[in-house]
C-alpha cells in the first residue's frame, strides 16, 4: 500500500517537471522561429502552473497517457508555416526523451552507490524514465493534434493540412476514447519498450565508467 502511495506521489512530482519542460520546449522553439504567441501569453516558462491540465495530468499518473495545456502557436508567424509547426511540435517529445535519457544515466549511476534512501531515489528516476518515454511516445503518434501529426502533414498540401487542423479538437476527443478503451495499449507498450531498450543500450558507458 505504501509503495503504491509513494509511487503515485513520485509520478505526480515527475509530471510537474515533464509537462512544463515539454511545453516550454514548444514555446521556446516557436520563439526562436519567430512566433511569440506563447511568450505573450506567459507560456515561455517552466512554471508548472502555467502548463498543467488537470484531466491530462490525472490520466498520465494513473493510466500512463496524458497531456498538458497546449502551447498556443500561430503558424502565420513562421517563414514556412508547415515546417515551423513541425519543428516546434517535434521539440516537445525530444525534450522528454532527453529527460528520460538523463534519468537513465543517473539511475544507472545510483546502482554504484548505497546510502540511506537510495532505493527511493532510484525509484524517482525510474518513474522519470517511464513517464517521460511514455509522454514522448504518445505525443509522437501521427494523430492530430498530437505532435507526431505535424511531421506527417509535412507532405500534405497546405489546403488539406490547415483544414485538418480545424478538426483537431474532435479528432483528439475520439483519440482519448480509443486510448481509454485500451485499443492502443499494445502498440504503445511496444514503442515504449523499444525506446527504453535503445536508451539502455546507449547508456552502457555508465557501467563501464563507474565499475
């Protein structure tokens, strides 16, 4: 019982890092590409209060799939609207993969040190690995308005691309129903496991260095 309580508390704490970093990455990338919409609305920050979506956070903690409050982006401020949207969108999942990889490194390093509370500290980074990978994988699904859809729609004509964007809210609602039904559990688990395996493989230098 207490282990589950501790894990839930840790998951919430990790979300208050993972979500703000994800949305900040969107906002900062958009800013670099010429769109200050998010900055003007106070979203160019790591303050979790500015980014958290209550329902999306709860689902991420208890289901493993969730979202934050989307950062506003005006594609008309980019030199190339579709390319700007794609790069801005890709920045979010990449930021979570970076957090996951850093957590993998620290998690592996901690196995070479034994101190009071070391198991609890390792659990924090273990949860950080799982949730950040989960957040990145889910957001890279090629379904509007998820980040992955921006990359897929790079090949669509502008007329079709921006018409699809008008229906993102309804498509996302349908996606949530599909996710909640468990229909995507298999593919999401497969993707998460393979990303984790890849990160473990490219972090093997930690064992060599600290052994």
